């Protein structure tokens, strides 16, 4: 891919496109792993935010991370595109493979990782630029200069994010003038514009009203066939509505005799969404999904 | 968004005491308190503007000698080649401009970095570093001036333009750092993360996202730095050696009378400042839409 050449780093990230071509022929039950996290623990300074998380994310599925605050679900999500690297005091133990290659390997560039693995944030955060410039930002920094090419990318990304019809007549207006739901779809378009393989969503609907939330959820279903999506959500109904698989995280308290108990996030249970909600194996999962705690 | 509140505040501040004004508009007769407030406001404005108005008026005066204190007649001649009648004044003005530009550039570069560090990161000594900025702002000029002079003399640095510039960068830096820091504190960190997520490196993120967002703070800091530097007297007089700047020249000339050229240069600086302030207000308004 031309992006990799421009990067100047031998990233050796495998091509999802090659795999995507064959996906039509493979039977539906055949699951292609995208991420494989092995015994991941993440620390902020001496604070152990999550402990010993192992799970596999599959291609063209929507995986939901649910759990109470402080259970480390966002922290794990941010490990998938090395966003935690930006926090100076954060470090990670364990390993995450992305399509068979170690994501944190010595010759893997975090910039290339983030290009391939996009992120949508909790609060809609368009850049204070025009709608067009917001979407064109990613392609531009990745070296696409030709106006006609950029136009194409902007239109197709906004189409995919189901925003094109609403904004096509005001592409030069500021992205800050959009409503919350529109702004979040703009942020999704901005992420899709760099043609990622995976889209990570960190509570993308927590700042939106139910109608805007519904549109984002529809959108997730529409783009699922082309992308792999991981979504962190506080909303269990949302997890049941959109996801194929659900990981339930919880807070583990270690009470120490000295009175200063430590807390850390753990992955309690991971399975198909149906299994997690209808037949949870762990009592903590059951308590959470039935609304008894958290 | 932060930018929104910024523009709203700018719009709101134009009609001061807007609830009172609204009430006044609905009732046919203005309330007594409103009138008093109105008169008081204008009194303050006049008080602030009167000396400047006198200076501008006397820049068009046509006195016979160097004493430009009584009105003789209107002339535009000081705005022509006669402006340069006093070579030492011209040199002093040039020096002031050189110092002000150098101090602005130097303090904006260093102060922006300091402001970013203070606003973005939590580190040991953050509180002290913050305190030092405010201490530098609130410290009396005379303290800065005498300590700087002692510093330069101890190090045997010859006094002149370079020492003036170093001193000016020093006291302008904190103003820039404080305004930039205030802006950085309102930054939504996820914007930078979003830029990084799209594949921007640290430098590209700074140039394309962070800098445009903190630019109003940087600009405000730069304007402050320029304004503080160009009229500084106390610190400059200590560290200038035999070099003269505009304020130093005026000070030394008062005994022999101030020629109209001083009023003209003063007027030009004032108009320049007005244009820059107006321009930045315009820029700010456009930037937030």
C-alpha cells in the first residue's frame, strides 16, 4: 500500500485487503482473528489499570466492551491502536497481535498502527475547521494532495457515515456548527477517510440523544461488512442491539490490611452477546447484565 | 466547545450590563441607575483617552522651538521628512523597534513552549514553575532591573542592545507563558489524539491542530509582549549602557523640551497598536465562526 511506502518505516503490518477478498467465499462460521490480546496488563505509573486480559477480536464483527467505570474497558480499547503510548506514564505488559503481527513489536510504527486502526471518541470532537477539511485532514497528512482525489474521498466517507445528504451543500461551513449526532458522524467519516481496517469506538453515543444514537447504531451495522468494530459502551441495551460478541469487565478490589486497597480492572467473561446476556457463566456477569450492580 | 464560548463571551461583552440595558429598552424612561452607570462609563473612557488625545492633537501643532506645550497652529509638516530632524531620536526609535520585535519573537517562542508544558503536563515542580511565572509578572521592575544589571556586570557582559533584548525577553516571557497556558487548559485533549489517530506525527499534530487552537493565546501574548517591551523604561535604563531607546530619549530630552516629533512617533505607535488590536479582534471573530 502506498501509505506504507510514504511512512519510511518497515512496518510489516499485514494487508487486510488480501484477506477481505477471500472472505466472501469462506463460510460465515469461519472466524478471522484481527486482534489477539494475551495476558495484557496496563499500568499508569504504579497504578495497575487492568490486569491479565486475554481475548480475541474477530473480523467483520462488532465487539462490545461493557462494565462499570474503572473496569479498564477504555484502557484496553486504547491499547489496540497504541493510544496509550501518548500517555508518558503508561506502560503495558503482555502482548497484542494484530493479524498475526505483534502490535507492539520493535519495528512497528505507532503512526502506521493508528492509521490502520482508527478511533472515534466519546465526545464528538470535530476539528475547528470546515466539514470538508475535517474529512480531508487524514488523507492530506497521509500525502494525498490531488483535489479531485480528496473530493472523492470526502464524498465517499461522508456517504458511508450517512452524513453526505445533510451536509453536501455546506461542506465549507465549520464542523463545529453541526448538531451532536451529526458531529459524531463527521468524526466517523473523518476516521473512515484514511481507510482503516478496524474502527475503535470509545462510548461514541454517550453524549448523544436516543435518535442520534439510533442513527450511529444503524451506521455501525451498515459498515460492519467492511470494517471490524470494537465499541466501549455503558449502555447494555446498546451492546445487545449492535454487537456480535461482548466482553464484560469488572473492578477487582484487593483489600490490604494496611487499609489502602488497590483496585484493578479485569476481564470477567467474554463470549457471544447472546450467551453473555442470556446465559452468563459468571455470577458477576449475571449480576451486571440483570442490572443488580453497576 | 471552548471556541464557541469564547465567541459568545466576545459578543456578550459588547453591550455591557446587557440585562439592565434590556430593561431600559422596554421601559420608555431610563432608570436613574442606568444613567449614572452610562455617565460613569464615559467618564472613565474620557479619563483614559484624554492624554492620548492631547498627544495626537499636539503632533499637529506648529511650535517655534522644542517646547511643544502651547497651541500655535495646525501643520502636517512633522509627518513628513521633518520627522527625522533629530538623528538621535530616530536612532532611539529604531532601537526600540528592534528590541520590541526581537523581544516579541523571543518571548513568544520560549513562552509558548513554557505555556504548553505548564498547561499540558503534570510533573514534579509544576506548582513552583507556575508560581515563578506569576512571580516574574508581579515582581517590581526595579527589582528585575537591578538584579539583571548585577548579573550582567558580574558576568562582564558589555551593556547595549543585546543586553536590553535579553532583559526584555525575560520579563515578556511570563506574560506569553501565562496567556498560552490559559488557552492550553481549555484544549480538548481528544482533538490531539484524533489527529494522532489519523496518522499525524507529533510535529504535524502540533502544527495542524494544537497551534491553531492555542493561536489566540499566542497572539494575545505577542501583543502584550510588544506593548510591554516598546515602552519599557525602568529595566531598559539599567541595562542599556550608552544605547538609547525611545522612552530613554524622551526622558533625557524633557529638560530641553519635547519636540513635536515625539508626539508624532507616539501617535504612530498608538495607531499601530490600534490597528493590530482591531485586526486581531477581527481575526478572532472570523476564526471562531
